[in-house]
């Protein structure tokens, strides 16, 4: 089911980690951002679009993680955009003869039987310096950064007050760092700074996973994520419920501990 969160902007929330598909109405059709997660849910989105009475005319992948590069044949052959670096990462993955095995290795077992590999990762790269999404609809600013994943980008629809944040600014997940980057903590703080500069025009923030936040939530989420990262920079334990004993998902403290271990190893190398 689609829930309208702003003028011409809808969200479909998946059963899997509250994953959000965002739908934006344009002049001649719809933009789909990070559609997913399972085949069953993609079919539900197909039906939702039919009720809106417009076709998909473009897609966008916020970053090249397995759950953000999905598609369904009924969406048609619209261009599915990604940043140049995001699309390159997918191209490199799909060039490997064992790519299906690699993807299966990171797919949670509870959705493995309903996970769509058809049309997986087929992204059209935007120019490296692209700052605006090329489509026939409201102006959408691309905010590319290096936090969480190489080639990650948020989308800002200023005239509708909507920030589609990708895998950031979640109320249920703490910052997941790109631990392969040279400076994962610095990259994350820099991305939060970009979001903060744009926050004056934001009335609703749509994370890749978690609840949609209203204007009053935007700065709070930026501050919460910044506090987590700054604690790691200082070598201190973050005061963040998302990694504590009452974490929204039982495995989040383990991810937090893994991040600490990898950061410690990077500092020693």
C-alpha cells in the first residue's frame, strides 16, 4: 500500500526492516526510488502504480547495495539511474560469473525464496558531476556523498519539501559505515553536513529503512547520527538506543561491535 507523505510523493514500506520504496509523480509518469524488497512486494507496488493511473518513467538507485537495485518487469524499460560510481559498482559485480552466489550470500535467509534477481542492478550511470535528476517532473537535486557506500546519493525535491535519504537518517538503524573507505567516519560526518545545509527546505525525510520523519525530526536525526559517529571518532561508547540492550533489531549491537573492530584495525594499519 502506498502512503502519501508529501504533495505527489508516496512511500511503500516493506515488511523487511521497514524498507521504503518512494514514488514521485512527474508530468508524464512516476519516478521509482529504491523499489523492493521481495517479488511479492514488487507486485504489490505494480498494483499500487496502476491505481495511480500513471506508468513508471524513471527509476533511481540511491546506492549499490543489494536491496536498493531491484526492479520488476511490469515497471517497464524506463531508465534506472544511479550515480556514476554506484552504477560502476553494479557493472563490476554483474561482470563476475559468480555474482548470483555473491548476492545470495548477503540476502537474509527469511526472504531468500522471494528475492528477485531478474533485472537486478541494471543501472544507467549519470554523469560524474550530475547535480539534478534528468526526468520530466519536479526538479530533483542529487546530493552525492561517500557515507555508507561509494556512489551513495540522496535526492532532494525542494518544491515538495522531501528528502529521500537512502540508507541514512533512520530512526531504527544507527549509521552503517563504509568500512572499505579511507576515512569512513569523516565521510559520514561530511554527508551529514550536506544534509544539514539542505534541511531548511525539508518537510519530510524518507530513510531507506525506518519511519518517515516530519520536519521536526530532520535535525534530530542528523544530530543523533552525528553524535554516534563523533563518539566513535573519540573512541567513546555512543549513547544511542539503537545499539543498546533495547535496540530495535536484535542484531544491531553485533553490527556496532563489528564496526568498532574494523575501525580499530584500520587505525592500527
